[in-house]
C-alpha cells in the first residue's frame, strides 16, 4: 500500500510540475487575481435548429463514405472517440432540436474532448477552485504571450529591467494594445456556452481563442497577396478559420473527421452568419473558391484539385494521428499546395498505451519533397514548434 501511495504521489507531483512549467511568464511573489467565469448556458434559437439540420445531413453523407474507407489503426483520436458516446448517440438519433441544444453548450459535454474543453475538464474547473484558478492563470499567460508575439507588449528580460510585471497587467489594457497593433477588435463571438474564459470589461477569452488569433495572424503575414487560400487539416472547433476570415483570408478549407466537422460547422455558421460556408454534400455557393469556407471530411482531400492552396496548415494534431495516415496526408499535401506547409506541433513523442506520438519532421524526412524554410518556437505554447516548409 505504501509503495502504491508513493507512486501515486510521484505521478501527481510530476503532473503539477509539468502544468506549472506551461506558464511562460513569471508573476513574482504573488500570482495575479484573474477574473474568469464559465460562460452561461445558451438556449437554442430557431436558426440553431436550421444549422443542426444541415450538419446532420452532411454528417450522414460523410459518415457512410468514411466507414467504407476506415482502417483499424489505433491512435489518440480513436481513443478520444471511445469517450464521446453521448455525442455519437445524439448524432445517430438525428433530432436537430436535440443536437442544437447540445451544441450550444458543447464545451461542457464529451463532444469537445480533445478540441476545446470537454466534460472531464469542465467538471474539474467547476468543482475544483484551485484548478480553475490555475487554468485562468494559464489563459492570461497566453494573452500576454499573444501581446508580446504581435509586438503590442515588450518582452521581459530576466537579465535586466523589470521582471514579473507583464502577467499583472490588466486584461483590458493588454487587449487594447493588441487591437491597436493588429488593427481590429479581437472580441471572440459570444457562442461558447459552458466554456471557462478570463474576463475583461467587454471581451472574454479561452486559450483556444488566443491560439487561433495568433495562428491566423501568422497566416495573414505569410500570405500577403489579395487572393489567399488555406487548407487546414485537423481544425479543432474551427477557430483559426474564423480568425483567418477576420484577417482577410476568404478561401479556407477544413479537412477533418465527420463528427468533428459537426463541431466546426456549428461554430463557424454561428460565428460568421453572413459568410458563404459550405458543408459536405452541399452545392457550391459561388463559382469562386476564393470566397467561401468549406468544411469537409478527411476522404475529400483525395478530391481536391492540384496546387489549389497557397498554404496547408496542421496545428496540434499530426503527432496524435497514426503515422501511416500522416504519411498519406503529407504526400497529398505535396500535390494540393502550391507554396507552403505550416506545422505547429509538439515533438516530445509521449506514449499513450501502445501508441507513441509522432514527430512531424521525422515523417517529412521519410516522405521527402519538403524544404524547411523556418523553425521557431510557437509563442503561445511552450514545447510547441512552428515549422514552415516549402512544398
């Protein structure tokens, strides 16, 4: 019993040390008091039901094709899907009213495990004040990193000058500095029922909002021409697509699993009600691909025309996908991208069960056809690397 307790204690200490080391900034002697709240539950409106009907139609069509192409390869995402039984049950039931109600507050349910928050994280945040305080600090740390990344705040220097001050700067002051630097309002859309966010006077942020703003800002700086097109493989909830649209990138395609397409479709259709957004199986909205957001299941990457995109993005997912699937994606990216591939991923190769996560650069070296142009740390997440490749 004593040995078991010792092992448990060591694992807990290791976990706490890792989580505390994910904070990039020093806060001095006392941690700042950071206002935060779990966003209130949202009641679906008639338009939400209409969106859910579209999503169910696309899901049914894409699910049938994906089943025919599926293979028995275990990875992180096959594990996550085994914990999303409620989400899959609602999708199978096919009731748009029920789905709309669930998706309005999906951040406290199993649908968003692995992408935003999910049920287990929601329970810890809601019932553990210390954990909630830490996550709030973690989000504030990302806000400061975003400000430093875009040049809105000066980076602190541990060798000289003031140290431990940036993290104490009021949220509103940081937000205004970022907005002055990039030239527009960064208030996220108010559609995240059940999600913990830090609170300024008028804007609330989750760390996924801040990551997405920064990634979209990077894309807009990489692609300077007026006609810019991006394909994102593994797009989470669709936040990078939203902020890319705000930064002026009007041609954006998402490739992901059919049930994750449902999450992305709901987020983007609510966040951008006037944008042309096309789901799988729907007719083209315009004759110009450079003026729509397209949300597609993974098999559709085989049908995309050669050299269609200026840049293909993968953020925080290729390490979690089976290496054989990643190889297939990388070979296809060589064909559909006319310029760049941008990888934003960790490369620590943790082991989960029998699956060891990939290092993207190793698989790129196997596949060939890529030339690295730049490799730098990703500003908002310690241990994540941003690599830009010419295809």
